[in-house]
C-alpha cells in the first residue's frame, strides 16, 4: 500500500469514527437515560459536548497544523477518541459522560483539521475535488453503517456498552494506517504561515464564503435534525427518510469529482442550492409517499455543500491554508448549534398559531412542522442568490486572469 493510499484511507476511517460516534451515540441515548436516570435536558447537554468539542479542535488544529504537522494532530485525535470511548463505557456518571463526549468531539474536530489540508496539499485541481468529496462521503456513509449496527445490536439484545466498543474498531484502523507515514508539505510558503493565512482570510471572497458556509451548514443539518420528527405524523417512516438521505449523500459524494469536472465548483454549489430549496419546499408541502421523493431531491441538493465549500477554499484561496479550511468548517458547526434553538422556537410559535385554528393531535404536529419547514426554505433560497453572484464573480476573475496571461 502506497503512502498516498494509507493517508487517504486512514482519513476515511477517521471520518467513519466521527460518523459512528454521531449515529451510535444517538441510538443509545434512550438506554443511557434509563440506566443512569438522566433527564432529557441532561441528555441534551451531553449531546452538546459533541458539537462543542468539534469546532474548538478544528480551529486550534488549523492554527497549529503547519507548525506541529497533521500526524501529531491525528495522534491527539486517537488519544481523545480512545479515552473518550473507554470513559463513556466505564464512567457511569453524568459528569463522566459530559467529559467523554467532549473528548470524542475534540477527536472528531482534529480529524477535519488534519485531513482536509492533507488532501488539499496531496492532490491538484479536479483530482483534489474528487478526493475531498470521496473523503466526506464517509460521514453520511458512516451514519448509515452506525444506524444499522445500532439497530441490529439493540434488537439482538446487546447493551449500549457493546455498541460503544464498535466505535473503537475504525479508531484502531486509522491509527494503524497513519502510523509512520509522512504527511505532505504545504503547496506554498504563505499557506504554511499563520500571518499569510490571516491575510488571505481578510479578503472579500473569503468573508463572502464565510457567510455562505453558515447557510449551507444549516441548510444541511437544520431540516435533517427536525424532518424525522415532523414527517412521523405524515405517514412516512422517519428512519427510512434518514437512511435514504444519508445513503444518497454518500453515493453522490463518491461521484463528486465528476460533477465538479463537468460544472466546476461554483456551478455545483449553485445547482445544489436550487435542489436543496426544492427539497425543503417539498418536505413542507408533501405527505406520505411524496416525502420520499422530497428526500431524494433534498439529499442530492445538500450532498455537495460541505466538501465543495472546503474544496473551494483550498482551490481558490489556497494561501488561507489549513487555518482557512478549519475556520470554514468551524463556522458551519457553530451556525448549526446557534440555529437549532431558533428553529425550535419557530416550531413552538407555529404550533401556537395552528392550535388557534382548533386543530389538535397529529394534524397539529404535522401542520406546525410543515410551516416551520416552509420558513427553512429561506436558508437554501438565499444561497441560490449568493451562489449565482459567486458563479459570475469567479467567471469574471477567471476571464480577467486569462486576459492578463494573454
């Protein structure tokens, strides 16, 4: 196995670890709550530690990537994952679960901080976009694997501790694959300096993409977090919707390089915004079987957001380096956490408005949820406008560069 393959496959297994920590932990929450007598609020705080650790280590990892190297960052990721997994199983307390989940979140953030710049430095042009998409396919792909494993083990009578041990399998695999490997150097000297990174980030294009990332992340994670709850009252099966969305995202990202080659990165982002808008709109208006059609359109819309936003930074703002990619990823996670309670308030408000009309029960839940999803159409809808601007902006820059070269 070549160095290229070991680094890339190690990255994939590290991202599978992240995905399993997301899906398996979600699957065992009811068992954890019952066994340790935890309230829903306490379980919510445990979950929030996952989202807190992620952006913290992404930003710190981006700052130190070129000074300490990706290998050191992934060594810390392995330590955080391994200790977090073992603590989750043996702590037996609320405080222990808070700490263990924070550690796993820190390990997950290190994976993004180290592996994104490694792929950007290792590959060029369309090949870089292709490998970035194939790396990121393992987050939705890993969620599908984790969800199926959790369901099978729960149905078979395995305890939650056994399920957590499963997360250790890809953790040990990525540690083996990364061991002793030499990481690629930055493509330019400016990309390896924090001062150069900051200078590249204080540009109109980076600031524009910073704002776009906040909207792409909430367009992806916002409806996904709530659509199952809402569609459960519509006759659709929420778990099938989740599996359909994440499964299609994984397949679409596998072929992401071909999409970028055909439409370029800005074209892919614009088409994605259009499909995501249509998908969320269909979720807000359709019930029953049509919900699955909405899931297909929505999945194809959001699949290319995250990897191609990071790929865009690597390709068009390369001097921002590892820090630029980490900051873009972190703002995506921060926006997701910030918007979640806002979306919750929208649901409460819509419930109150629908209840005033005399509707009750499942119909109340469905109509209020659809009204909230109708509001969420704004997120990808604004992105259509922003990515149209970006498309012509980059076309103008490429035209200007060609003229200057001539």
